[in-house]
């Protein structure tokens, strides 16, 4: 059943399960737009960007621009696949179909692991901010309370998640817009006592005082700041207009990248000397202090807390939906398939939350060993996933051009050349992590995580997904043309638990419909 038809909102709120697997399409267009807008505005922008500025100088603008362009290209490739073939699990389903079962299993579990660690990282970060106002409360207690509150929110419904994310993102977007306005007034000399001008861009050792190598090296952490832009494609499964929502979001991503990151970092290095220690602590607070904005530190702490809560909210949602999607193909235990009456995969949600709780406890008991290991073990995973997305797009595009060209309503620019350039650039970024001192440990520990996931796949392949033989699932929200609906038989392949045809696994076929034959 196609989900491109607009449904009445009252129907969505009433809980009619029309999305695959019993999920409900409770996310409206306004939710999807703000999920997309807020997805790239995390605590990394408000705090972590200062480290990039201090290591590169004013040329940090170039680093953010390069990372932004690469992210835009990856998101365009993902959008092409999502609009042409919207599926539960988004790129997990696309990689599984185009690159094979092993690749799909690996990408799905890597992405789940990435976000369950994000849950812990953001909970700890939020706890530290709250403790600025409540110093007597233990960090672990504050972090657990924040996780419990947002877990409860996600347990209600997808609409509940969307509503919270709508308001979190609205505040973040408004804050960035106000910051851009105030910074522009200062640079133009229209702010009281503001000298104006662009002198700080070259006055302290030049535009790139640390050299071109530092600018290129900074692209690696900058790409990490953009992680989250793809969440809108996962949320599309619970949107009333998945194809349109994703297309609109991706078309506007260029504006978001330029305005939110590049322009704001440009204003930071223009208003405040890049050598200022205040930039490393909090670049945006440093600018507000220079503008003599009252209580600048408190304002920025509040904004960072909102950004952290938004990331935590999205991480809980995303990890649960990816685990739920994994169950649809037997790539995860079937027990996580169950959904509540409101269409929430609560068991999948609690699984991710439990790992988050354990990680927060690790941050309290062993912050310098266990928790630091967890942080390093997921540092490069998002880049691995992005590379798989890019390769999958090339494969799927060629297939769609042969079989279903009418589905290509949103296309990757300059295909195939720009797609191959994007793949090459992403491979260079990943390779650079292995040699840069600041990211070397993250690269190798992330490879260890990949090895663990691949071992899990081999165990699954040998033992077979228990209870999955011959079971029908539904992943695609718009059935591929010419692919008959029906059951797959594991026995035909001679391999336990696996379909006969690798190219068209029955686990991603749509359910039998009355007019399928």
C-alpha cells in the first residue's frame, strides 16, 4: 500500500496502523520539516565547533564548507533512493537490496550502535549542563533522569516524538537566526561600539595560520557535526507524505548547511579573534560576550541544553526504528517486532535505552577507560554508513533506470560522475582518520566495531534466523513494479534461513494484496 496519499490528521491521531509493521503515520509535514532543520543543529555546533576554529584559524569556514558540501551530496543520493523507493529503515533496506544481505545487516547494526552511544553521550552532556544550576546533584542521577523523561516521551507515539522535536528544533533554528542577525550587525558596524569590518580574518597569522593540512584535517570532525541530517528519511515511514516530506527536506539542505554552519562560523571568526581562548570553550558565547549581550553564558548554556535534549530525543527514536527495521528481515530478534497500540516499538526503544543506561553508569564508574572506549568505538561509524549509502545509490540508480525510470522524480546531480566523486571523497576522509593523530584511535576502534558486527552476521548466517523461515515481511512502502508478492522459501536455497534469490530477497517483498496477481 502506497503511503503517498494524504490522510486526515484525525485518522493518524486515532492510531490506524498504515505504515509497515504496525507503525502509525502520525508525523505531519511541519514535524518532518523541523526534524530535517534541527537534525544538523546539535551541541557540536554550539560547543565542538570551537575546537575546529582553534586548530585551523579563520579557515575553519573552508573546513565546514567542504564537510557541508560532502554531506549535501550524500543526502541527495539518499533522498533519490528514499523518494523512489520509500522503505522502513530507509538506507538499511536500500543497502540490503543493492549490496547484499551482509552489507545490509552491517549497516543496520552499525547505525543502531552509533545512536545508542549517542544516547549516552548526550545524556552525560545534558547532565553536566544541568549541574551548572544544580551542583549538588550527582551527574549520573541527572543523566538518568533526562533519559527517562525522553524515553517516556517516545513511548507515547511517533507524534509525541515529532512534537517535542518540533519545538526543540524551533528554538534552535530561532537561536541561530538571531545569532546571524546580531553578528551581521556587528560586522557591518551597525552594533553599538562595533568597529565592524573583516580584519580578524587575516590579522592573527593570516587566514590559514596552521596551514592547508590543518584545514583538510578539520573536515573529518566537521562531517561528524552534520550527522543527523538523514534522520528525516527514517522518520518518513511514519509520515503521512513520505516522498514529499523527504524531497522538500533535502532540497532545502543546502540553505541549512550554508546558513547554520558556514555563515555562523564565518561570523564567529570575524567578530572574535580565533586565538581567543573563549572560542575554544564556547564560540557562540564568546561572540555574545563581545556584543555585551546580558547573561550570554546562561543563554548559551540553555541553548546547548536544548540542543542536547533534541539530539537525545532523536537518538532514542532513531535507534528504536532501526532496530525495528532489522527485525523485519530476521536481522534482529523477533521479540523487538512487537508494537504498542499507538504504533510504537517499545521493546526496541527500551533496548536502546538500556544500553544508554549502562553507558551512563560506565561514564560514572570508569569515565577514562570504559566510557572513553565507547566514545572512540563509534567515532567513524557514521562515515562508514555514509559510504555504504553512496555506493548503494549508484547500484540502485542503474537498476531503476532499467526497470522503473518513472520513479526517479528526484535525482542525484550529474550522475554518475558526481556520485563516484562523492564516493572517492568519502573514502579519502575515512582513510585520513587512520593517519590523523586526533582521530586514529576512533578509526581503529570503529573498525573493531565493524568486525564485531560482521562476526554477528556470520553467526546469524550459520545458525539461521530462528523462527523466520518462510515468514513474510513488509519493508517497501511502495511495491517495486514487476516484483510479485508472496512468500519466500528458505528451503529452496539449500541454506537455512536464507532466501533462494540473493538479488530479490523475499524479506523485502511487499505483502500479498488482492490485486497483486
